[in-house]
C-alpha cells in the first residue's frame, strides 16, 4: 500500500513571499472597499456644507468691516463730483434724489438717482418744508392739468384772454423748473445693498434726513450745497463731506457732527 503524501508546507524565503502576497491582496481589497463606500452623494453634501460655511464667513467679515458701505461711499462720491461738473458745464440746476426707507420700513433698500432741470433755477430756502412735501407725495408733483379750462384750445380767429396768456406763461415757467431724470455712465441710478443705509444733511436743513426723500443740489454757477452724507453698515459709518465751492468730496471713516453754523 502506497504511503500518504506528507502535508504541504512552505518554509524559507518562498513561504514568506507567498504570505506577503496573500495578506497584501487582502489589504488592497479592503482599501478598495473603503473607497467605494465614500459615495458621490456624500461628496456633494460635504461640498455644499463647505460652500455655506465659506459664504457665512465672507458675509460676516463684510458686515464687520463695512466693506459694502465703503464701496458705496466711493461710488456716491464719484457721482457727486460728476453731477457737479455736469451742472457747471450745462448751465442747468441738477440734484441727487435719495429715496430713503420710511419710518416704518427700515428694511427697504436705499436708492438714489440724478435729475436736472431744463435751465438754471433757484431752490427753496426752507429745505425742511420741501422735503416733507416730497416725502408725502414721492415725486408726484402738483401740475396744472392739460384739460384745465385755462389751457383750452381756441380758434385762430379768436385772441386768447389775459387769463389764458398768464396761465400759459406760468406753465412755461413751471416746465423750465421741472426736473427730469439725468443719467450717464458716471451717474447711473443706484440701489444700494439692503445692509447699507444713508442719511443726508445739507446746510438748508435743520436736521439729518433719515427717512423719506432727500435732495443734494448742484448749480450752474459752479457750486453746490455744503452737505454731509452718512453711509452706514452695522456699526461702521463713513461720512462724505461735500465742499460747496468746488464740489470736492472727502470721505471720513467716522460719523462727523453736523455743523452748527
């Protein structure tokens, strides 16, 4: 009877190599299993979290430093200077109209735009009354209607009455004093970020305007009003001090006091 074969055994260098290959293959398959377990959905979720956190950090840093208010201050200073030059060169009275949030609507965004009259005109000496009226009607000025009896058409064979002539002359004067929108590349209408607020003071006002409508005028003789415009974002404030004689704007990184004289 043939004796049984001895059990298969490995020894020496060859046995070590085979064992290393076997265990190495097991580790490689285990690593591949782990990699396949990190799915695409998990990658997308992780990336979304990173983006949200990064956006929150950027927004928080911007609010702390007042970056948007600082940028808005520079843009507004350029608009003021440009409109000053436009009024001086065109011979027209121009103004920047600030539409500020109402007293019960502090969350609305601030907007401003440029307007010019058809010619050089004088403005009201009491700005407070003008601003109250403008705020109450939001630029809806009272105008004589075209169907007013004083403006009725008359035939060529009838002469206008004295009242008609006076009414037409008054309408002509009113049209000359009427402001219309003015825009160019340097003074476009602007809507500020919701976190940025503006307050306006001019030399003809008793107090700083924080709500409603505010004006800053520019005259064809080459001067403007002494004014201070406050641009706020959180606890950060920039003051735009406007020189009346040359329209120069100096930006201060603080809230300046309103001049008393």
